[in-house]
C-alpha cells in the first residue's frame, strides 16, 4: 500500500476543502452573522490547512496507484470530507449534536438531501449555503476536480480514481487526456449551474423574501446541479412560483443526462447523441412515469383534502418524477398522500435513477438495460446451449464480464438495502406515532414509524434521494432515529454515492496487507 502517495493526495483534498469553506465564511461576513459563525468556518479551515500541509511532507517512492489503492483513497476522502465538513454546524450550534451534523453533511456531499432538521429556516445563511454547496461539490465528485490539477500519469492512476468515484457501469475518457476530460466535465457542470441561476432570476421573487432571490436561486442551482435536494424553506420548493418549479424540473432532467452527451453536442455530433439507447430509454421511462402519475392525480384527486387543477396535477407530476428519477428529492407537494399507483411509480424510480455519467444516484438506466439484456441472453442459453450471445448496448457488443458486473452490482445493492432495513428495525423509534403536517393536510396526519418507513429510509439513502415515505416522507425528517441508525444511514448514503465497491475495498483487511 502506497501510504505516502495516498496521504499526499488526501492532504491536497483537505486543503481544497478548506479553500471551499472560504465561500460560506464570506457569506457569514456578508450577512454579518457574528463571531460564532465566522469562527465555525475559520477554525476548520485552519485545521484542514495544517493537517493537509503535514500530509504533503513525506515523499512517496512510487507515484503509481493500483486500483485497490485508488478505490480505498476515494472512500477515505469522502469520509474525511464529512468529518471536517460537519464541524461548522457544531461550532456555530446550528446543529449542536455532532452525529446529527455528520449525517447532515454526509447527506450533502453524497447529494442525498435527507435531513434531520425539523425547521431549516432557523439556520444562518452561511449554514444554508454550506449545506447546499456541499451538493455541488459532491455532485461531480471531489476527486474529479482534483484531477484537473494533479499531473497526468501514464500508469492508469487517474483512470482508477475516476472509475472509483464516477457513477455508472462504464467510465472512460471523453478527451485524449484525463486532465482535459475533468476540465470539460466541470466546465459543462459549471455552465449549466450558472444558466439555471440566470433563468431563475427572471422569475418574480417569493413574497416576503424579495431580498433573497439571488441567494435562493444559487442554493436551488447547487441542489439541482448536484441532484441533492436540500431545501431552504418550509415545504422545500412548495413556495416557489410555477415558473421556477418548471425551470427546476427541466434542469433536474438535464443534470440526469450523461455529461458525455453534452460534450458530443458541443462538438456538433448531434446524431450520435440521438443514437444513445440509454438516453432514449431514460426519456421513455420519464414520459411513462409522468403520464401514469398525472392520470392517477386527475382521476382520484377528489380524495385529497386539497385538490389539484389540471395544470397543477401536471406540474406536480412532472416535478416529482424529475426530482425522484434524478434522485434529487426536491418537493412541491406531499407526494406521500398521493394514490398508491403514483407512490409505486415513484418507489420504482427511486431504484432506477437516471443515466450513468450524470450526477444522479440509483442503479442507473444503463444497468437496467444491461441487466435486462443479460437475463435475456442467459434465458436463450438455457433454451439453446449453443447460442452465441450477441447482446449490444450503445452499439457495442456486451462482454460477459460486463453483464456479470452489472448483475453483481444489483445483487450487492439489494443485499445492502435488506441489511440496512434489518438494522434500522432495531431502533427504539419503531412503532411510535408521528404527526406529519403537509400542504394537503394542514392539520396534520398520523403515521406509524414502522417497517415501510425503514424500507423507504434505506432506499432513499442508498439511492441518494433524500425523502422517503411515511415517517421520513417529504414533510418529515430523519431526526427520530437514534445515533447508531443515523451513522448507519450516513454510510449507506456513502455506499450509494460511491456505488458500493470503494467502501468494501476501504474496510477490507486484505487491502491493507503488505504484498
């Protein structure tokens, strides 16, 4: 194990996190939040700078990173980022309990959006900024950002890092050099973020928050770009005007697209974009889901205390399908009170997610397609042992190892989901009654924190979605779980964001044995 090389890169990451923390520090100064909030960022920045500099001192004898080292490094980096990223909330007492703060920032970095906060409006501007900015940092990946600056290697180290952190079954360069690839990805990411802020600024301000329009637009864009979903007002995006809700939904769908396709668009290769089988399947799933949810709301809306007009039903259908498919978790209404068919569709979308190579979580559309083709191939082999597989994906023949890898990932995904549900059922909160107040039920309705709550909480965390159903629904939170459950769900979020294998590598004893 190349400890000195790993320590050097980890030190660079810590220094970078300190630099990024300067932005919420500036926000605290702008809004004159007082010494406690200024120190809450100044102290961690100093700690990160000192420790990061010390880790740079030892010089490695070997520059190359093997695949297991890259996977372990990526997992370690995300944990260290969360350990220090939680400190501002504790120091300024916006979230005084460290485990709660760790859960909150891990939810931010992993772009999950699950929260323990009963009243997010009580947070200072700097804390709100840091929560949402963590989505933007984690959306594309902190190691991808570092690849822009570290020297290009010929030993495959950069590719190992990218493969460990980037979502999806297939990772490759979109340019001749990895550094150029990382720059292109981040320029596209930044460009879409800036564009969304500009368009949101064209809308009328939220009544009562006229002076906050730019700040709210920035936080919304951070959450949309990273497909994270931390809200900053009661009811998430419920108070936003219809224009902004449509804009957010459209940008969520755009951030759920493989960023390599945007590069093809920039290069003028439009035909190649429309040849993408995953893109066509992605929009087919979206259209079907919106249609089913919309029809269910139109035909059964009379059952709700608050009915929807046709336009509202379509807008909420589009927004929630876009938010859940891209595993963002923004909400405009209490979808937990929708008809069961609509809830079933949303639950299925939680598992599927968006496209590989996007900032979204979930299993990914590409894995869904590859697994379906793999099952078909295996069935054909059972019927005819002489059958030669000819399954294709994105115009290329699928190798058996690719199919097996995807099926293995899906198996691990559900094993972790089941294990998480089992451990959450040990929490003393199970069986208690919780009152949920939402837009549809202003007087509140009672739900039992039980088995379905634990399933949806685990699913929401491993797919990096945020809100679930019942006691962890869109108008509830995760505060009721005890410390162990919150730490468990924090690591489930990380496992989902890094797509399982880097975490297993990090905690495997064989990784750290001398070879």
